[in-house]
C-alpha cells in the first residue's frame, strides 16, 4: 500500500524527500516492515529523513543512531538524514560515529537537549557539507533553532551551508 502512495507522491506531486517517524508504529526503523519502502527509495535514490533519538537513560531506541549503520550500508543509494542527530549528547556522539562511517548519512540540527557547542561538534564531526538546519516546528521555536547556528563558532560559509545550501544541493533544487 505504501509503494502506490509513494509513487503518486513522487511521480505526480513531485515530492523531494520522505520523512519516516518510526515511534508512531512502535517498530524500530530497521524492522523488516520498512524494507519494501527502503528498497523502493533505494532504487530511486530518494532522500529519507528519519527521527533519530537515543539517551543513556534507556529512552527511545527505536531510532537509535546505530540502527542506521546497516541501513546506510544496505541502501547506499538513499541519502539518510538523521533528524535531531541523536537528540541527546550521548545520541549525538553515536550519530556522528555512524555518519562518519557512511557518506550517505547527513545530520540535522533540531533539538532542545543539546549542550552549548553542539553545532560546532556536528560540523567538526562530519563536516559542514553534511549538516542540515532543522526547526522541528511547531514543537520547537524556529528562531531558537536558527539562533543556535548563527551564533555558533563556525565559518560564515558553514552557516550558509547549514541554513540552506546543503539542503538545496541534497534535494537537487534550483536556486
């Protein structure tokens, strides 16, 4: 059922990427139920954004960063965007580790639990070309999410890339 709707969304409506939110279904992101979607997306080179969260208190592991390790390897034509980049400081460390191992993984900035210096840590971890701005509106205030980037201690060029140029390139948009 999902494949037919994906074909309509991408072929007719011209959608540019797919967002999955595994916690809605209480299935880990690497569950076999998602494989037909990933196979379809891999055949087309689709960008998939997924919630990515992990903390040391034993919270959400349905989308823990390590779950994307095998997915990125198996579905190497998919450009994976890890929304929230692990969400917590511990998750961020693991998201950076898995992204370093797979050039088809990008990290996204929206979160409320990060420590000072998170943007710098993401850029240092995977490079300014693989970090994407995220607001997670309406849950977070977009002004605060932008502020984290514009006040970070990274180059102006890196800020421009994160705030939009990287997404434009990733999605193949025209400027």
